[in-house]
């Protein structure tokens, strides 16, 4: 019996720039970001963004942004549901690690968000990673500790204090995102 090697195309940022619609590329493999998320996902995303925008209102450097293309390498471009960025974005996409990335799970992205993106964000040194589950209405807050994410809080209704660059802080009441 002969074995057959399957050759998959390897896509890059250059390819991605020519595509229509919303796409992520992870290790050269494209992922369509459609159809659009369900209403509950979008309601949570807007509420989470509003919580961070309000909490960072007095901070001159850190801003909550949702969503934006984040180019990590030539063959890894992702679109987190929410980012906190504490430096000026000079390009039409983010090309440096944010201070926080958040992903809101959906059935089609949960595995990728919990494993692949978790590892990518950890390797990029993103200080905080939030995983939000609309199904269980739980938030997991991970913080980078010696290069590894550590789960520091999980639940439905709790407040967490985030410390960002330049003495920017955010006190987030996660109970508010479910209302």
C-alpha cells in the first residue's frame, strides 16, 4: 500500500489582503469569520467593550477596541472579539501584542479559542486573556505569569482589577455583561 501525502496550501498576509470578507489565518490555514455571530454574542461583546471603555475613560494611553485585525506573523492574523491596546496603532491593523485579548466562545470557534489562540496569545506575551462563554455565562480571566497563563478568576458575577501600562487600571464588573 502506498501512502498519499496531502499538501495543503499555506496562506500569508499577502494573500489575506486580497480576500473579501472577514478571515483569520493561523499557521497558514484560513478560517472564515462568517456567518456573523449570533445576537447574544454581539450583546455580550458590546457590553464587555462598554465596561472596558468606561473603566479606561481617564487613561490617556489604553483603549478598548473591538474587533480589529491583529497580525502576529506573516501567516498568523487573528480578530479577537475585544482588545485593550496601550500604544498607538500606526497601521490599518495591530502589529504588536495588546495588553488584553478577549474571545467570546461560539460553537464554531470554542476549540480554536480555548487551545490554538490561547497558545498563540500566551507566546505573544499578552498579559491578560479572557474567555467568555455565552452558554454558561462564565468569564475566565487568565494572567501571564512567568510566560504561562494562570487562571486567576472564573465565574458569572464578579469584579476584577486589571493593571495596564502607564498606571492605567480598569475595574470590571463582569456581572454587567449578562444584563
